[in-house]
C-alpha cells in the first residue's frame, strides 16, 4: 500500500465522492458506481481488474484532477461514452467522440438480421449508409469473413473515426469508405444487402430529447420535420443499388413502423417486414427489391 498523501484521496474515497455526485442525476446506486469506476479507471489509467485490486492506493495528483474533471463533465450530462472514449457494440470495441453517434444496443438487432441474411450469400456485397462510427459496417465485415463492405457518411470527421475503428478491429482491408450524401457518394454498383441507421428524430422529438443525447451530433439525429426524410431517400434510391434479390434493412423510431412500410410500398419494395425490439417497439424494417 502507498503512503497516504494528504492532498489526494484513495481510490475508495475517490469512488465514494464520484458516486455521491452521480446519484442525484437520477442514476441508481449501481449505475452511479459503475460510471464512477469507469471514469476513475480512465483517469488513473487502470484496467477494471487492476483498479479493483488497488483501491486502497492513493491517486497521483494528475489522476485526481483528471478524475474530478471527468465527474464534473458527467454531472453536466456529457455522455459517458464520450468521456471514456469508447463503446462496446456486437462484442467489439469502438472509439467514439462527439463527431459520431454513440452505438446503441438496439442497433445490434439490425446487425444480427443482416448477419442472418449475409451468411447465406456467397461473398456478399454490403452497403452501410449513414455509417457514423462504422459500428454496423465494421461488425458486418468482422462477422461475415468473405464479405465486401462499402460505408458512406456525409461527415468527413465521422469517417475518420470509422476508419480508425475498422483498423482497430482488423477489417480495414475489407471496407471502402465514401464521403458524401447517401447514394450520391456512390458509383453505380449492386449490393446484396443495404443497411442504414439514419437520423430519424422529428422536430418535435428533438426538442424533447435528454440533454446528454442532444450532445451527440444533430446531423446524426435529426430526420427532418416528421423524422422520415431519410426513409424517403432510401425508398426512392435503394432499388437502383440492390441486386435482384437484394434486401434493405433500416433501423427506425419506435412509432415509425407503419409509416416507413407505407413509404417502401409506394416505391415498389416487396416482402416488407417490421421487426420489434425486446421492449415490443418497432425497431427494424426490412424489404426486398
């Protein structure tokens, strides 16, 4: 055990201090404790196991100052994932920062549906639109070993993060990245699978978003006045980029299933299915060319 330093706390005391500030934000004790642990590990540069076995040690001054800053940023509702700089998605680690949307568990449902389809296709060609951090594209490239993946985003800064994530997960040689506005970024090409988790928050919903969510890129959240802007683009353009048996998979807002289905029907898509998440909410729409 280190000798006590009067100007800095032990790991245990630092955690208690952090939890005391995080709990009033509406977190339960377990969540507050977990967040404080993650932020302390980040500030102290220790793995979770190393942290748990050295909590009686005293922090260095720089680590204590860094930890205090992280806690105060979290109190100001800066997203936890931006503070620690990463998010786990499909059991892979993704770098995230304020230039990209934080990958959510709900989006894993989209990836799993795409994987079911891709595993039955020899050397599938996959297009991921609105790729952001690259969570969908990288996951599909990783779990479909013989796939060829193309990823598009209008944000050059987001694509920088996506490229980093592709390299970190060993699939950078399997993904081509394109910067541009949806299909306009592509040359004519046919894909077996098109995935998209587009911005789908309406104007009314955007105003009501939690403070921490509003700190994510508006470009990745706001889907036009009614939230359906990008589904209209997908409906109008996706069939030109799908093979004859190609499939389009889209994540949607929890009340958008029937509206998105109608848009796809109007654009000639068939076999339209609405898939619900574990809470029973509309979450994925799939359809064929």
